[in-house]
C-alpha cells in the first residue's frame, strides 16, 4: 500500500459534522450517547445495586480474579473486550478520547477506508483489553474494572505516527508545531514509565492498543490486507447452500462432480463383427434416461449404442 504524506496536518473536521467520515462520526455519536445513558443509569438502582455497579459488572472489562465493590467475584465475560471501549468514567475522559479520535482518526479512515478502519479500531481496543487483563495482575497493584476507548485511541495514534511521521501537529499548550512521530513517541514513553503506578489509569491497555496497532500497520504495509474480502470469505464459510440466490451459480462441490460426471469410454465400432441397427426410438429413450438420471447410470450396452450413433450422425 502506498502511503502519501504532507508537510502539515490540519484536521478536516472543522467544515461541519457532515464532513466526518462515517465510522468516525458514528463512533463519536455512539460514545457520547452511551455516556449520557451512563449518567442516567447511575441514578437508578436495580435490585438494590446502583446502576454504575451493574454497568461495571456486565459491560466494563472485569479482571480475571479478585473481589468487586459488592464483595462478589469479578465477572469477566468475553464480550466485555468490546463493550468496555464505549464506556467512560467522566466528561473529561470522554472528551480527550473523542478529541484524539477526531484529530488523528479522520486521516486514517480516509486512507484505510471505513471497513478497514473500523476493524483496526476495534482490534486495537480488543488487543488493549487482552494485554491489560492478563498482564495487570503482574504489574498493577490495583484491581478494578476497566472502561474507556483509550486503548483503541492509542492504536490510532501509533498508526498516525507510522504512516505520517513527519506531519506537523499544532499543540495548544504550549502553542507550537511538533512532528507526529515525536509527539506520539513521547506519549508512549510516558505510558511505559507509568506502568505499575497507583493512579487508576490503565497504562497497560494504552500500550496494548499501541502494540497491536504497530504490528498491524507493519503487516499491512507488506500484505495490504483486504478486510472486505476477508469478511466476505468468512461470511461464505458460514452461509449454508441454498440460502442465497448466488448459490445457484456456485460450482458444485468436488464430491458432487465426481458422482455425476463420468468420462466416456471408447468403444470399438461393430465390436464382434456384428452390426446392430438401432432405431430412433431407442436413442430417444437413452437420451431421456441421461436427462433424468445422468450418463453414469447408463448400462454398458446403452453407452455403446450412444457412442456408435454419435459416430454415424
């Protein structure tokens, strides 16, 4: 894949919300909507448990072991690797994640295409969650459910730094331009130095998202993954024959072809020096039998008659 670069990076989203590429726009909408839903549910109790506890227990990324705030064992579920990415602990948590997604993600979605970008974003979030779940018991003293899109966003950051390393990003504080590769490298170094600190920030998740993103971009530069084709192949694997009109035009499976197609054998004409006259009625019956049950169900005599008739005709 050819990756083009420019000298300066100016986010293109200032032209209005309609100018956002579809995945970035939908991710912003979903994350903001879920955040407002969290605020509503936080003020409601369910069976004596506050809403925030229910959300954390079933949708946040739970540790593999340990005891939660209600004295129960943590409830890790595989779907939490996806759902935790859309939950946030406060307005500033949401704001900075969505701001970074907007600033750096628009360029990536325009480059990757929407399907590929969505796959990349979610993959980085899942990778971030996996590293956090399995490595946090070793490095982090604090055990708690994890929420936030930061892992996926760090995947976006690392991809931007790799694909547009010399693009200048204009900082607000201090007001100065800095190349993307230096700015994002600085963030990664800070995350490495912060692993194990008791500040309730999932630094391992940030590093996990960056790591999986780094590996994906390296491989993608070499192989240029066609995510749409991969998804289509997976869909065809789980599509039962006859469930789609396209199935009518698919090639028959190998076993079917071997059963219904048979190579015609060569027969010596006038074998045994006996010439046998065959009426048109007999030929019609043989042809009708082929149309109903296939050539392989003809008798040896019928095959010989058909062969000799074809030579005469």
